[in-house]
């Protein structure tokens, strides 16, 4: 009997202790939830970027207040904002490529905003190649590249030639603009083809390419173009804080004119004081270990200078001061 009373006493003490211990935990939990209901438990916060009421493309004001346009723009701005490494890399690369591209666009009467089409086409990767076979910064298909004046074969592929491919793109833009008289329609046609955009404008009785019901890729394409411009024009607003030293400067080259075949580009590179990989990086349009120039065509090879290859990041100049915080 005494033993049973002792056990009951011990159990009672344990029960009292448990109840007493649970009270502050329960009330404390309630207080924490009330105090931190609007705070995140992860070490960073995510918030959607603000969608502007309107944007401009080659001076044309595009109203984004209508629900479908606003939400499509919202999607692309969130994509650029939270593709952190990709978007940072785009700005870094733009410092190298925009100084080459912009003068060519201007000389050919193409709106400067079309450089952002190149951004979304290739992520500014000059050796980009799609599963479908589109290649280079402007992602030309082989037949289209040839149509607009590029040499495309197993030995030389000028879709990877920055300047020549940009001139070819300008020819395409001019041709499309002559048909549509609208630069946004030109951009849509660059993705979907002129035949499809023309037929859909007619079938859907639409006056603007942005109002067409198209496959998702093309529908997103026009808004990706606008979102890229928005992010590039104010990267700090969207969380990208780069310094001058983070940007990629243009690599200085010397130009060598060649109008004969080169049997071994490995030996040629060595004779120029560089290695084959550096020769190919500077001239990605070379597609083999030799240059089979049977017709005596004139090519210009870029040979990177030793000083340029070992550039000092501290001396990098920002092509656009809006890209950097120093």
C-alpha cells in the first residue's frame, strides 16, 4: 500500500512538471508566431519586381497596364531578376560585346534596342548553338545565314563571326521592317518567321504583334526583349550590384589578313605567339584545324595580344556607367 502511494506521488509530480513546462512553450510559441508572422525563416527575402506601367522600344511607348501584357511582362522580369548568375553574366559580357554591336546597328539604321534581341537569343554566348542548329550571337539557322550573306560550311561558319553576323541580322531586320513597318513585329518575326507573323496578323485581325495569340515561345519572346532592356537600364533596382572589375573588357587584337589556305591552325597559332584554343576563341568562325581557302578569299584573323589576355580587372572601364556601383 505504501509502495503504491509512493508511485502515485511520483507520477503526480511528473504530471505537474510536464504541465508546468508546457505552458511557457505553448504561450511562447504563440507569441513568436504573432511577432514574426511577416518574417521569413530563410536567410534571404524574395519579392517580385515592380512591373512598369509602360516601356519604350525604339521610341514607341508600349502600354503594359492591360492585364495580359502586365502579367506576361511580370513573368519575364521575375525570370531575369531571379536567374541571378545568368543575368549577372549577361551584364558582364555586354561590356565586351555592346561596343562592337552598337556601331553596326547604328550604321545600318537599326534601332539600338535590337541589341537586347541578341541578348535573349544567345545569352551573349558567341559559341552558342541550339538543338535545332541555330548558331552564334544572333542564332542564325544555316539556310538563313547563307540567305543574308554568311559563309556557312564545315570549315568556315560566319554565323560565329560577330561583325559579319550582326550585319546579316541588320539585313534581316530591314527586310522585315519593309514588310511590317513596326519594329516589335520585326522582333516577333525573327523568332517565329515572317510568314507566320504575317498570316497571324491577317487571321486574327490584329494591329500589333504583341496582341497576337501565338505559341508560348514567341509570345514570351517579345516580353523577354522588353524585360531585358528594363533590367539592363537599371540593374541595381533589381538587385544586381556589380563593380567595374566584375565586367569583361574587350580583348585587344591585332588583325592579320589571310588570302591563302592554312594547313595547320595549331602551327599557325604557335607562329603568332598564341595557342590554338586562343586562336579559336578569338575566331570562333573557324570550324576545323585548317583553313581550306581554295578560292583565295580574303579573311581577317584576330590575334589576341599578350597584354590583352592578361588584363587587369582593376582597370576595366564600364561601357555603361549604369551597370556598376563604383
